[in-house]
């Protein structure tokens, strides 16, 4: 069954225009215009039927937190909690579980009653009508008599935006050809996959009454998500996580509980809403859409407690990589005028210890000193496969002639696999990362031959 197209060719051709417009807005580094910013935030509260807030301006999120602690008596940022050992958790598991569950409930309640709730409610209300319209749009385009296999096919065929985003993530993890491998599968391979998946679904859920309606409901929600991802065309930079990295645990917890507004995240949402309203002519509330656009265009981060609203100035310095992810090499990825700075490496928030040093000078022993698995993985990938072979302990998994398949020993990212080749005639070392599922040296060689340089990783004539 051919892929069902939910956008016309003319509409698809227009999506980059909206993507670029809101990308530019999300990374503006010009100082905010205070009069416009104050008017924008007051306009949001007015259109939501809330009292006009008192507006204060601060130079950065760090300064906003300091202002809150100094000026607002209700704000109580507690000290860092006592760290718990593995033995503490094992010996008092029920108590630990109860405390964690209660903490989650309290956090959710605080978010529901936070001072920024009118802002999040505005985004929700502006999104409601376009979201309902896209659901109806998809329903109109779908035939009524789709079989299970037809549904599976449509899910796979419409997944390109998700595959692209996953491909970018996998490339940062040392698998640069993930998207290409998926897209290059032959029609016969895809058809076999569709048939096998559909058969498995029918076997596992055949007992379920009305399973066709269940499949269709799930498929429509999935197609809605992929259509919005296609319109957005971008993965939002992780400003929230990156700017939280320099803060203490308790301050990070405060940001979560009080639902601080990160304007770049709202700009990301505005990308598809703008297209849906302007190009698809979906229904919308004009006053609320105008208020949301004003917020995204004229404000920085927004903190709110009771009737006090703090607007942070924009960063003076933002660095991003080709995948639109925050990335600085030996310098902050984000910096504010008052000196508050945060660091990131290809989208991964990193501490100042790593951020102030150029990645070429990062040390192999940091992999063992680091306790955060995501940071360990980032360090390993940044070192490169050859340095990993030379400077980190490895376990030999499999060998063949000049080749050895290796994996890391004694660190959290032990599923990292490296294919190493030592040229017999010169003794030169070549090495590349390969996906964890390449668990034999023969499969790793085939992968490297197809996805890197065939002349560097030739397939041996025999296995002797």
C-alpha cells in the first residue's frame, strides 16, 4: 500500500520557511526590549483572565533565583538532600519508595499551582483547536477498511521525521549511518517486515474485542505526532537541561516544581502552530495566538511566584552545531551578560570541568572518574575510537586476521563496541565505533565496510 500523504507538495515545500523563522526566534541573542516584554507577559495574563502581574527583569536565570530568595518570603529553596548509599536503599526500600512516590505527588501539585500556570494554559488552549483539526484531517485521509498490515505499513512509511531525529541521536553515539540503513532497505525487506509485524500483532491481540478500532486509534495518534514532527522539522535545543547543569540539585528541583518557562521550547511549539494556522487554515483563537507569539518573540526565561513575574534577559552568546543542538568547544554554549554560563557538547549538557577544556584535550581517565552514564558515553565518543583503543582497557570479543572486536571494560558504557584493524604491512591502527548489536567481528567488519571507508576496512577473503 503506498504511503498516504497528509500534506500537498505545495504545503510540504512551505515547511522550511516556518522552521527557519522559529529557529531564528529561539536563538536570538539581542537584549530584550523591556517595554515590549512587559507588555507581552501582561497580555498573556490578561487574555487568560488573570490579574496583571508585577514584572521584574533579571540578567539571567541565576540572577532570577537570587532575586526570588532575597525578595519573596514564600520561596524556600531547601538544602541539598542527604545522599543515599545503595545499602540505605536496599535496607529501607519501602520507606524510600514511599518518600519518592510522595515527592512525585507533591511536585506535580506544585506544578499545577505554579505562578506560570497561566502561561502553560495559554499554550495548551492555543494548541487545542489545531490539534483537534489535525486529528480530523488524518481521519479524513485514511481509508475506512485498513487491514492490520495496512496500518503497520502507514506507521512505518510515515516515520521519516522520527527516523531522522533518531538518526541524529545515533550519529552522536557513533552510528552515523542509522537513518541511511533504514531508508535504504529494499521494498521486499520492508514488505516482509510489515507482514511479520502484522502477523505478530494479530496473534498477540487477536483475542481483543474490536482490536481493529484499537489499532486505528493508536495509529491516528502516531500519525498525528509524525505529521507535527515533519512540520517542525527540528529537535529543540536542550536549553532547560543545559542551563540547569550549573545549578545545585535543590535549585534544579525548584525550577521543575515551579514550571519555569523556557521560551525556546515555546518557539519550537509555535513552529507547527504557525504553519497549521497560516497554511492549513486550521481554526484558532486569534487573541490567544497573538499573546503566545508575543511571549515567544519578546521574552526570555520567565519565573513567576504568586503575583510576581520575573523575565530573564536573553543570552548574549549561543553556540549550536549543524544539528541545531547546543555545542561549545572549550567555551560556553550559552552565556548571559552577568557571566552566568552553561556548557554542552553536541546537545549533551556538561559540567564546567569539561566545558572549559577543548574536546581535543579531554583526558581518558575522566571516563572512569565520571559517574553519570550519559556523560561517560559522551566522553567515550569524543575521545574517538583510536584513542579508546590506545588509552582505555578493552575486552577482546572476537578476532579475525588483522581485525579485533573489542568492548570497554570496567565502565558504565561497557556496551560500546570498537572494531580495530592493525595493518599487517605497516602496523598502522584503524578503529571505529560499531553498534552494540554487531557482536561478531565478521558482522562488525561488514558494518564498517558499508558505513565508513571500504578501503580502510576490506572484507577478508577467508576466515583463516
